[in-house]
């Protein structure tokens, strides 16, 4: 299996311990606030969120996968607390449970819910492909295929891809 960490953070801005040195935005709740000296707009946020969702879709395509199972789930949100989600997000949130198989489209919606801190989950399995999410916009992908073209496409979208084993692998 091949492992990567995919983030919006340039690895050149890490110290020798791997800590990120710049003060960038790290979550959806910062939309409309000042981060790194500038206003984080919803449009700017959405560009990055879309790049993460696209990265997952590219890896699924590389691995010839049409769906991924939910292998672990934690929900953090009550339905009446957020009006910034669309109907598809709300409906998937209601249906989400461990073991549920998500289509590629639904995986994208689930990723958005995770990135917006409405839930946390692990997707996929260790035999084909998995997607794990960490704090502060860290995403980890494992794949049985190397997916060189996929990595190039993700990097062209502005995200950074580093070889890195997920800290969320099941023991």
C-alpha cells in the first residue's frame, strides 16, 4: 500500500519536527474572519474544499472504485444548528452510519461534512483505498496503486502531496 498526506500546507513551511510555521486558516468556521492577515471568503474556502473532494475522487478513479464504506463514524452536530449546509449534506448526515457504502458523489459530501467539522469518519478499507481526516485540514489517503498521474493532478490543483502514513490506521 502507498500512503500520502494531502494538505493545503506547503511542506517548505515546516520546521525540522514537521510543525507548520505559518498561521493559516484551519477550519470552515473561520470563513468571514481574518486569517494570515486577510479575510477568508466563502469562495476562497470553497476552492480548497473542492480540491480536497476532487483529490478523493481522483484516487477512487485511479483505483477503479465506485464506492467506499464508512468504517468509523463520530457525529458532532445537531441538525438545527447550521443553516449553511445544503439538503444533500443534511440527508447524508442523517443516513451516515458505520458500514454504509457511499458512492463517489456521497464520499464527496461526507468529506465536506468532515472538513466542516460536522462529523468525523474513516472511509474505505486497507485492501484497496482509504481516506482518513485529521485536525486542521489534514487528509490521509492509502492506495494499493501508486497513482502517479493522480498525484500530479492534485498538486496542480494547489494541494500538496507528501508520502506519509496515516496516524489513523486501525491497529
